[in-house]
């Protein structure tokens, strides 16, 4: 089992819809969770971090964390074609300095 | 505030050669991590340096090595290059040693081995 798993996609959504990206992790003691966006040919860019159960909102982005079920998700409201990118989930475990990335989900927002 | 600077941006090397890549983190960031990114494998962790010490290492052969200088700048070296080393090499810096607050990535070095 991979430590951080994401569906590779592509996930296609129409412009204006909500895009829902999911990530599961295997280490129960994971403590910090991140979402990165990577445009084709560019480097990853941090867009959200979440550390405790529940929702965290930042503009059109909402990160959701459920430690009991070991998943973290990213919702993108009012999706725009400019949101088309690969979204990487990353998980860290305190004290081990391990920072594990998933392989990413490719999102396509159709105009 | 300057971002993470990686040099060079592109490299073409021949099998068997060695290569050194450089990374200058954001000013004040003491943690520098290196990743290899390929289409099939995604982001693979190479190693992390914090205050000139290697704190964590991924599952790469000994041909891959790195170091960090007192000014937090880091270099990564790959010896005896193989075709499979062709990849985008990304450097990431963070202010907290474990990347707890997230990474800032450089633009990467695209290495092609022929």
C-alpha cells in the first residue's frame, strides 16, 4: 500500500462546478497535510495546509481533514479553466522529518 | 523576498558523466530538500538538509549525494549518470525543519542524460 494515494485522473469538471480531489494516507500518526498545485512544466506551488480535523477555507479552496478515516480532500468551488493542473497531496509525520507526496490528480476544467 | 533559486535550469549530460546542481533557499530558511520528478514516479524524495546536516534520506543509490553550506545553499551531485536519471530535479526550502509549514519549490533543473 502506498503511503499517500491519489486517483491520477484526469478529473474533468465543467467551468463553474465544484471539483473534489481526494487523498488517503496510511500512517495514522501523520500530523500535517498539504495541497500543492502544479501546472504543466512548472514546479509545485503550495495552496493549502491543514493540521486539525474539519474544514479550512481559503477563497475558492476548502481543505477537509478526517484523521479517523485517514483522508484529506480539496474542494475547488466555481472551478475555472485556469485551475486545470495536477494537484499533489503531501503528508508529514512529526518527529520523523518524512514528507510524503502522492502522485497527484490531474484536473481539467472544461470551458 | 527572493524565491528559491536553482541553477542551471537545463542540463544535457552523457551517460557516465557526473553533474552538480545548485539550490539557494529563501533567505532565513534552513531546511533544503531535494526531489526527483518523473512522469511515471511522481515526486521522489532524495534527501533533506537542515543546518548543514543531512537529516533524512530517500531510497536512492549512493550515486546521489548532497551537501549544505553554512549559508544554507545546497548542492546535489549525481555521479556516473544513467539514462534513467533524466528527470526534473526540484529543490524545496522551508522555514521549519520538517517542512511543517509547507515547501517553497524552485523552478527545477531539467536533466537529460543521453
